[in-house]
C-alpha cells in the first residue's frame, strides 16, 4: 500500500530537486555556511545586525495589538493606505488602497497570483535564467513553465523571441525586474516594448493576458531611485513586493500584491484574491506585522554600501580574468565560471574559503552567483581570492 501524491506536486518536487534541492542538502559548499573564516556569498542573508528600528517598531506593535486583542485580521486599512501611498510616490503610479493586498512575503503573493490566473496545462512565460522557485511554483499549480532566455552579453530581451513564445496556451506572463539572478533592471523603454507585445497578443487571442510583475527588489537599484514597472504601461498587471528584501530581513515574511490602476474586471479580481488568501492556507500576515508597515516603509538597506561592494567585486573579478556584467540592481551578480562545471568550481572556491552559488542551480550552467549582502570583511576576502585569478 502507498499514498498516491498529486502529479503536480511530484513534478514540482522533481523540478526543485533537480536544481536547488540536491545542492542545499548535499553540497559541501552549503555545509560550510556559518563557519568562521569563510566569505559567505551564497544567499541574500544579512551578515550582521538588522536595523535596530525593526525590533523597536515590532515591540511597539506587540503592545498595541495586546491592547486591541488578537482578533482575526485580513487587511488593516490604515496600513494598506500607507503602503499604497508609499508605492504610488516611489513608482509614479497612483495605486488605490483597496487594490493592495498584504501577503506573507513575495512567495505568498506569487502563489496566490498563479492560483488565480493559471489553469492546469496552461503556460506561464518567464524571462530566464529564472529565480529557482519559479518553475516548481508554476508546476505545483499544474501549469507549464516556459522560459525566454535573456541575452547573456547584456541580459537584454530578444523581443522577437518573446513575441514568438506567446501562444494560445499562455495563461500569464511572469516578469522580474530587478532580475534575480542577473541583476538586470529593465528600462522603461524595454518594458514598454514588452507590454506592447503582450497587448498585441491579447488582441490576437481575444483575451487579456495578465502580467505578474515580481518587484521584490524594486528599491534595490544602483542607477535610479526605483525600478520601472510594467504597470505604468499595462493595466492588467499585478505587482508583487516584499519588505524582506528592502529591509534585508528575509524571514520577516510580509509583502503585498497590488493591482495596477485600470486592472480589467478589478472588482471580480479583488473577490478572487479575498477568497484565495484564506483558503490557500491563510496567506495573510499577522496583525503585528501589518500594523508595523507604516513605520517600516521609511527604512531601506544601505544602497550606497551595496553599490560599493558591487564595484569592489567587479574590479577584483575583472583583474583576476573573470567575465562579469555589473549588477544594476538586486543583491546579486552572475559571473562566468572559468571551468565548464560550475558546481566543481564552487567547490574549488570553497577550498579557498569563498562560498558562491553554482549557476546550475538556476538553470544557467557555466556561471556562479555572488551575493552583495555579505559583510564588508567577507567581500574583501572574496575580492582577494578573485583578484588572484583561477
């Protein structure tokens, strides 16, 4: 006798295992995390104390919530309004408070959107290389992930390939800018071209193709104040955001979905989201985090410091003979591996006390990813290793 698991869950598990799962569980690289003397450039984790203001803000909200009582909370309207106002000011797009839905981080927002927009065996189009959870999350809904690879020379989009990839089975398009793992920030002109293609395809197919815009790193940009959003050009866009990146506190687990102004059949979409969030396992953050939002909005990781780390690593990598495109945003950069096997080269670097993420875990073999959230000391140590060559 055995338990029959769903086909979609088995496909999602296999997708996860094929790339990230095995590496996390079995690689000697991950086993060295936290050991003294190692420069840990693996993931976007903080390597030092968080904002002291976060603890102060949360302590205050605990007291307030204790006074008000820990009753059921969907969306605290004052916090919703504060988040919508802040997003409107940063993006230049006027969002309504009622079109913003708090989530337990970007994971929950993406999951909710995929549930709402994807039928089994439909295709979700994304720009590759993908963040390593996209494909398993799409498969978990019974849908089919379909990637359009960016040009590795500059991580630009081939508009003709993107257009050709949209077809009758396309249920939604998942855009990610700033883009993890490449660090690419798509310009307003690029997003305008992309959304014009989606609009034309929608017209051709006789139905609106929605865009899910993963904007987790929208404030983590080095050459401008806020990354452009497709929502500025295409009303059928749902933007996903998480405070975990902006605050460099990934386990805080609070973010939101925001419907763009003019979203088609917005009233019905609001009802769908309101239903899916509780029935999908309560994808809503607790009252303490929601009440903290207006106070958290003013905080952001030190962008200038991240930019200095980026420049330091780029200089050292190039001096050592590595090929790298400087990140325009996010916490990450992709570097060409000097060996065909990026997994083997990650172990070579591990022997030199530098931990990096092999590109094979993100379906881009022959590269490795470095994180700029490592401490300055770790960045200096890694730079010395890279500068010495391979």
